[in-house]
């Protein structure tokens, strides 16, 4: 463990570096106009601070439930867990083509070990899901090689 101390006017930031990961031991606040403002939100306009190396998230694709399929809808979920930095993008491919179905993505959630988790959902009609051979969730970040996880419909028990 290496402890680094930065002093900014009357504020101190304590950071522990371990295996290229950063964890904040003490969040720092600056008093301005009788209000607290976090330095993490006011670090600098357009400034990106990355300490350590990128960490590829683990991807898991969850199939639609049997009950949902009986109601005429198929919602698939892609979980991207424990990645760094926070700007990984998730995209869906249906039978190796970009998806044209409804998609939504959650914002990154910072978890333990200063790593982020995200989810993305793909929603399509159940009758279309019955025609699909496979769905792939793809995670990309910057110039890194894409990371993907594929779910084949014939692997599902429905």
C-alpha cells in the first residue's frame, strides 16, 4: 500500500493505491458560500483523472422469464460487473446484427474497490424472440478490444 497526500488550500485528499486500483479513504469537501461542494464533482471542466489501468467488466446475459414470454414480451438483461473506468458502453446484437429493438442502459454504479457496474436491457416481442438464434451483449471502452457475451436461445429452458 502506498499512501499519497495531496493538499489543496485547506483540504486534503487521501488515496490508497493497490494493484492499480484507487480507493478513496476520505471524501473531501470545500466550504464555499456556506455550502459544501465535493471536489470530485468540481475537479475541472472536461478533466479526466484515471489512476491505474483499465479493468474489463464481467458480462452476464440473462434470458427472459417464462412468465414474461406468456404475456407477449421478452426482456433480456446484460449485466456488466466490476469494470473501470466508468465510460464503458454496452450494445446489443441480435443474430450478429445491430439490434433495432428497444434498448435501455443504466448509469454506472460505483461499487467496492472503486469499480463500476452497469446493466442494459433489450426488449422485443415474444414472437420475435422465438425466431432469434442468439443475442450478444458487447462492451466497449476507448480503443480497447470489445468484450462480448452471447446467449443462444436454444440454451434457454423456455
